């Protein structure tokens, strides 16, 4: 029992992170850098139809590009994010941006679909920088401001996701999809230099070796039921989100729309309304409870897919559904991540690793199911998958047995 408690208890390593106030300039820098990093995962979505023609692939085959990008992200999380509790985080962030730049260059040079899928895997693998930035920002602020701070960074991340679709859809449609990857590579290298200067030193604070750190991640997932529940709910939210965005470009190329990648990119701007939701969700999570916010988000996303299903072939229905979908998923992400950070304050990076592996694992399944559903049943199949996934999230959200039974144990583990 002593050994078990030592993994979840506050770490007592000699190096403690430097306590600096999280100034507005520093928070802005971390937000923009996180947005730039996560945008690399989403550049491909509005361009899948262009890539399909370039590589002479089927919709299901080209959907593997989005799927393996998400898989790469999920694989990168257990490899790199635990280092946030273990090594100096400024150096880790800079090295990851350099590696991301190299992966983007490899994608820009791809000569066949297999090459491009592998390069996309590594783009996702090295894009986990926001999951190091967010726990660091939470650590540098007060507990009372954590929800608001997380909401601020997640707002920037969502804006980066949405603008990634808009920029790649617009520019890629005119200049070709390879130009997008070259530009993203340059941005990654620029941020590597910028963050080397602006980020404060942030030593790790784990008093255990890396092998024990990795074992503790598995033990967190196995022994903290609330973490499993929150992670499953979040995974289903992101799965229905990626199922929609992966297949939107195919819908827009069919009757009655007959649009191209540029229009798919413009829908990223439509979803920008969801950016305003993150700070509101963060304040509600601080004032009421994160669980309250998640419950609202489930109904919002379910309503979005109902509108997609009934009115998706009308432009106004598609626009309204996009606004509701992005707002609901963003609110749920802020609330769920707040729950995770409050659960185990002294193992934020490790708990966040469990959470984000589940989150992007759900995203990869959503991309896979979405492209598969489109190949078989087109838009109605995509909507059915979205409804099924959010209903699973609702069921997991309402199932409170393990959480209630182990509330005392979880409180002790959280310190």
C-alpha cells in the first residue's frame, strides 16, 4: 500500500517548477503556440477530396489520412506528455516543435498515399504540445483561476483548429495542398525559436524514474474510476466531432451543394462562434460545476446532429448545426479537462495523458467510422454514427456507480 500511495501522492523530487505569475503576454504566447501546434492535425480535413484525386484513392482510403493523424496524436501522448512531470518542459516543447517541422516537411514531399499516411502519423505524433502547455499554465495560476485559464487556452486551440480548416481549404484550393504543409513547417520552426526565448524554465517535479512514471499512468487509468468515466465521455464527444468534419467535404461536393474545398474551409469560420463558449464554460465550471457544463453540452451536440440529419441538405441547417456542434464540443472539453486537473493536482500531466489518449483515440475512431459510414450510407450514415456516439457519451455521463462507490478512495488518492 505504501508503494501505491507513493505514485499518487505529491512528488518530492528536488527540482520544483519556478513559480512565476502567468502574465497576459505569457498566456497569449502559450495560447498561440498551442493553436499553431494543434492546427497541424486538421489541415487535411478540407483537402481530403483534393488529396483523393491527387493520389487516385477512394473516400475510405483517403479517410485514413485523418484517421492516422489522430492515431499518431494518441500514440504521442503516452510517449511525450509524461515527460512534463519528469523533465524541463521548455526544452521539451522546443524539441517537439523542431520534430513537428520535420514531419510536416516529409508530408509536403510525399509521392504516394502510403508515404503521406506515414508522414501524417508523425505529424500527429509530434503535435501533442498543447497537452504540455495546458497543465503548465494550470500550474502557474491559482486554483480559483484554473477553469478560466484553461478556457482561454482552449479558446485559442479551437480557433487554431477552425482557422486551420479555413486557411487550408481556401489556400489549398488555389495553391495546392502541399503549400499548406510547407507553410506549417515554417511556422513550427519559428515557434521553436520563439518559445526558447519566452517560456520560463519549468523543471519537472516527479520524484520517480520514467519507468515508474509510465506504470503510474496505467495505474491511474485502472484505479481512478472518475478518470475513466471522464475520459470515455470526452472520447465520444470528439469521435462525433471528427466524424462530421472528416466527411463534410464529401457532402459539400454532392448535390445540392456542388462546392469544393474552399467552401469546406469557410465552414471553419462558421464554427468560430464556438470559440466564445470556452471562457463561458470555464466560468460556469468554476461557479457551478464541470459536470453541469458537460450535461448541457450533451444536449447541444445531440441537437446539432438532429439538425444535420433533418436539415443537412439545406445551407441554413448545416450552418446552425456546425455552430451547435463546435460550441457543445468546446464546452465539454473545457469542463472535462477541468475535472481531470482537479482530480489529481500532483499528477496533472499523467492524468491528462490518460484523458487525451482516450480523447484522440475517440477522434481517430470518429474519422474511421465517419469515412466508412459515408462510403456505405452517405450523409444519413454519418448522422446516425454521430447520434450513436453522443448517446454513448450520455450513458457514460449518467453512470455514476463506480464514481459514487469510490469517492472516498479517489479523494485520498487526489491528496
